[in-house]
């Protein structure tokens, strides 16, 4: 169980995350939604310790993650693998090597520099590529793949770390609908069959509704909604998407009387 306690992160004048208090149970699949700048990426980066909190703490099964240093910190980062919108593969390397690189987070530096992989690492990487439907392209250069394939390679690479949690920051924002579905299906499968906790920042609400049993809504750094998708009422959506931007407020008020929330969201 992961617990965020009064967690805040300030960048100059901006409170990117403002007093977040959350409990995420092992095995959950949670979607984080909110407008651009709401603090979604900062929240995930805080959990992974890519950035440090200004205040508050993160507890994992009672251990204060915010205090971890050295090897224990590297282990935490491996356990909470991140997936990014832009995949971050090494383009000139083949797919299999890209996946193998994911396993290097725990190996000593000399072996890492020489890129020496053991047979069991290779077998595991191949099995992960097979699981994600990518065996046919294992020897292709990463940049020869479609965006959806590249994101699934990035997921396989993350799985080489043996994570207990996947932190996916807008994993489908650069993908067409069919590739987006393949990637979300892969995340859902890992959640359901392997019990991997998934926290996923999503721009589109429909994807969050379909794939996540819990949705966290952020606005201006604060968590303004936390509940199952069917409790996302129009007023909850206004709290999430209606910040101080007057133009957006006006659009929402013009569109709100039309009962359905979909047209509002399509324009945000
Ligand atoms: N490294 C940084 N330095 C300065 N300000 C930052 C930094 N990272 C984030 N911010 C600011 O913190 C706020 C939250 O940013 P964040 O990237 O977490 O939002 P987001 O919800 O992920 O937005 P998007 O949907 O555009 O990805 C924004 O105002 C942003 O400008
Ligand atoms: Mg972001």
C-alpha cells in the first residue's frame, strides 16, 4: 500500500502538487486526470522520486520512501517503473536490446557499460516481448516500429525491472485510437493478471472511464476528485477542469446546460 501524506512540490511560485493525501492499494488501476499544468506528471515523478517533495512524505507499506538513499532508492525506482508519452527508447538499438536495458537498473556498472546480458535475462526479455505481441519485431531497430509498438516495447522494458507498480505518464497521448487501445489493454492485462498496480495519467476522460476503477482528478496542484468513474458527476468534472482560466469557464458554462459532459470534455 502506497500512502501520500501532505505531499507538496513547489517550483518557484507554482505549487505543482499542493497537499496531496492519497492511499493507493496494491493491485489498483487508477487514472489521474486534469488539465494541462494540473500537476499530474509532478505527482507521478514524486512517487518515483525523480523529483523531491518540498513537504510531506510517501510511505510504501509503512516505509518512508522520501528518506531512501543510494541502493535503497535505486531499488524503489526499479519497483515503481515509469512509462512516458514519448516512449524514450534508444532508436538505433534493436527492440530486444532496448528491453534488456530495462533489467540493468539492478546490475553493477561494469556489466552495464559492456552491455553483457545473461541467458536468463535474454529469455526473460524474449518472453516479455512475446507476451506483448512483439516477438516478430524483436530484432528490428526501435525506430522502425509504430508508436503503439514502441510504447509496448517501453512497457516490456519497464517489466524487466520487476516492478510492483507502473507509473504511466500519458502513455497514449501520442497514439492513434487503435494503438492507444492496444497499450491500455496491455496495462490492464498486467494489472489484472500480474497484480501490478497501475497509476496512469490520461488526457482523455473516456479512456480513464473504461480502464480505471478509480479516478483521481487534479486541478491547480490539488486533488479535487477521488472516486469510481460512475461518481464523476458534472459538478465533479467542473471542479477538475474549471480552473481560473476565464475562457474555459465560459465555454463550460455555455456547454453545461446541454446535459452531456462529453461535448465539454471534447473541447478542453
Ligand atoms: N521542472 C519544473 N520547473 C518549473 N516548473 C515546473 C516543473 N515541472 C512542472 N512545473 C510546473 O508545475 C505545474 C504542474 O506541472 P505538471 O507537468 O505536473 O502538470 P501536468 O498535469 O502533467 O500537465 P500536462 O497535462 O501538460 O502534462 C505547471 O505549472 C508546470 O509549469
Ligand atoms: Mg504531464
